C-alpha cells in the first residue's frame, strides 16, 4: 500500500515529457548537399533556384566583394538566415534548464561562423517589440510538434542568404524544423522576406553527433585597415546595369537561367532552360555556317 | 541535538543557495528568472536588453525599452524619446508631440523619481519638440536654487551671473540654428510658440556636460538633416541618440530649405560609425537610438550608411555623365531599398530628386 502511494506521488510530481527529444550535444555538419555553395561559396551571379525578386537581384548585382575590406564589415558573423549552412557550422547545442524546477527553458546553439550564437526560448515567451534591436542570430522561440522542434525567429539583421550578395532584409522571418534520427539530425530552414523574396526560400542541412568534438567559441575577430588609401565612408558598389555573367559562361548555362526568381524553383523550368539551350545551339550553328561561307 | 544541527545546516544551506536560484534585483525588475538571467548574461556576444521592456502602469500605451546602461527608449509616439536616469535626475532627448506628454512623463516616473533637469531638442521638427513645454514644466532647472530647501519663509540668496532665460522647468538645449528657426525677430510672429523654444543653445560642433556620473556629449553636425541637428552621446552608458540623422522607418531626409545636405548627412552617419564600437564581431556594443524606429548597433548604422552612400554614388554618376533627372529616375536607382525605406512623402523618387538637385548646385570651392 505504502509503495503504491509513493508511486502515485512520484507520478504526480514527475514532469510530463510532451514527446520532447533531446537535441543537445556536439553536432558535426554533413557536407553532402550543395558543396560548392558551402565552400568556397556561391559564385557571383549564381542566383539559380533562389526565389529572389527584382529588388534583390539589383542589390546582389551591385554588391562588390571589396566591401568586405571595410573595417566594419571584416568581422561580421554569419547571420541566422545563413549560419546553419556554412562553411563548417559544427555546433554545440546545449540545454538550459531552470535551476529550481529543472524544466527546459531554452536551447542554445554555439559554433556558427563569427559566433552569432543563438538562444531558442522554449518557455512560450512573446517575441520582442518592433522597437527592440535586431541581432545576427535573431530572437528565436521553439515548440514541439511531436518529436520535431519547430523554431520561429524574428528580429534578424539585414544580411544575406548566400555569400555572393543575395540579400535578406531585417523584415525577414525564419522558421526551422529540427528532427533528430538517433545520431543524425536534419534541420530545415524556411525564410520569408517580403522585401527580397517572391516565395519562401527553403534549405536543409544535416548533422551527425560527434562526441569527440569540442566546439571552440572564443573567436573575437580583429579588424584592420586593409587598404589604407580609402577615404572616410568608402562604400564600393557596382553601378546600375552591371551583370555578372561569369557563372553562366563558366558552366555554359543560359544567362537567363542564372537570374533566379520563383519560376526557377519548379521542375517545369527545366523545359525553358532546354529550349534556351537549343536556341543557343541553333544560333551558334547558324553563325558557324555563316562564318565558313564567309571564309570560303 | 543532531536533528537540531541538521535543521540549522539545512537552513544555512538554503540561505547560501538562495542567490543561486534568485535573479538579481535588476533582473527581477525586468521580470527575469534566474535561469533566464543566466542565459542573458552568458549571451555576451549579442545581449538584447531591449527584448525585455519595462512594465508600464495602466493608461500608458508607450513602450519603454532598456537600450544600455542608464539609457532607455520611450517608443510608440510620433518620434522616439531617449531618457537617461541616475542619482542626479533625468536627461531627456526629444519630447515627441504634446498629445503624449502626460504618458511620457508617467513613463519617466517609472524609471526615476528624480527631477527632469535637461531636455535636448535634436532638430527643428515638431514631432521631436512638441512636448517641450509639458515635459520641461514637469522638471526643474538645476541651475536655480530650490526655495523649499531653505525652509518655510526663507528667501533664496541671489547668486552672481545673469538670471536663466527660463527659471522654471528643465533646461532645454538645442543648436542655435534650431532656435533661430523656431523664433522670429521682435515684432514678427514666430513659427513656434515661445513655450516650446529651447532655453539654452550652442553653435559649436560639440557641447559637453557631466550628469548622473556620466559624460554627455551633444554633437552638432553641420548641414545634415537640417542645419540645426544635435546628436547626444552618453559615453558611460555607451548609447548615442541621433535624432533624424537616422530613421529606420524611412530614408533619412535632408531638407535643403532648412540647411540640410546629402554631403552633411553622409558625414553625420560616418560620425555615428566613428563613435560606435561593437562588443565583438559587429555584435552588441554601442547602441544607437534613432529619431524613429528600433534600437540599433553599429552594424545597422553601417548598413544604413552604405545604402545612402550607394544611392548617392548612383546619382552622382548620373550627374557626372550629364544625365537628366528623368533619365536617372527611369533607372530606378533606389529599387533595391524602396521596399524597406520608401514612404509616402519621402519616397525613393523624391530622395533621388533631392540628391540630384543638391549635387547640381554649385559646390563651394575648397579654401
């Protein structure tokens, strides 16, 4: 009888599990997806498969990589919109529990490039005011959907979604899903941006647990005057009308197919590319014949 | 005896462990538990104090957000109000509009019971100085002796020097040019009622004082948003209030009719970047309270400065190449930023025209 009573008391006091999964640990990224986009990074003018609008295309085309020589730009961490992508985001996910009740208060993610560490609040708190500051990591809250952790992030800074100037505005919102399968974890990012995207931009990343990993986090970057001859307020940019054709030329892709846009996300777009390729081949075939005639 | 010792040990242990489970008084004021405070303080790479607003009493619809140190943002009006509080009293940057003055005063009273001693008007814009009369009258001029301190019936002994322009209420600072635009020569009607005028002005690039144990610099950039702008830098709190040099809700405006210029505006933005220092990796560090919109750090100001510089450079290239305004406008030179900053009354197109006209003006020769 006494044992049964004790059991009842223990059951009443026990915290319900709510199908939570522990995603904490040292996680190494798997680079099997989109390797060139991770390292060295997407090429200039490569907007393939990105649902960007005309404003984003203009901003990306005017982006001059020399801007990274500005002292204020040298030490930028990767923003939340990109930081789980790479390069090399081996991360440590930690559980933060209430010291009194032992309940999960938050997860923290450390180890992304430049330490835009993130806190994912799990206690149902509201997101901050529109007047609150934005950070590179943003303000994240999480909820469990079965065994999947859904994370909602706001208050991100104006930054990028690819390291070739494709922008993301501070009005962007990000939703992620973390799904653990034993020693592996999938993470999917869904970015909505009313300023620069025609449709949400979706990207996935995979990780595997690595108990021998120790994520180093003390990384204060030092900024220096790299160029020395630039005036105060120097901001390099490409003028209006600049197009970056190198990517299309190098991979022999029709230039139009590198320009991005929501249309490029769907399989039907392949037919359009094939049509352009045929037309291009016919054009070059005709011109070759004409050249031969002329040479005769 | 043993049981008593055990109880005593448990009580002592509970007292010793208390601080481990209890948030600090400052964190408790912000509604943080110990666990939350631990994360917030450990997230030293990008702490976000403004994510935790100060609770306001019923009837106050404004939001009060900690910026950093002793400086707070009162938001929700037609312009931002920055407030520094401390042992000596209250220092206010801009008073927004008169219709929300009572709420602004109530919000300040939540932060401090000390006297409102100083107000700064950052520019000749009614949405920034409309509350000057009411907020000033709720305060005290710190240079005037308080009669009540001398006891009933006692007279205050006069001191040397000229009597202050306004003996009652807080001192209101502005640049001299702002006062010139508010006032008018004797006999003429002024643009703004006397009660809203600043009481103390300066024309130098910098005026400084120490208040609440912190050096405060009033910086007066030349010919930026107008010719009378003032930015206020709280050096120990590490916060700068910029007035309308920065407006995160729109393109920064400059008014040539009121002495503003694109060159001065860009220079002022670079001034802000020069005084801001991120904590590390462009995160946190000096906070910036703009005239309108959210709290920023250096990185946000850099983005804003870059945007204005790029637009300026596009317009300048067109001017240098002899393009007409119509030809330039057809290029949509603000296409990449309009979604964020173009607003009725100050659209991207209006901004481009203003820059174009400013750059077409004969530029002064270097001495």
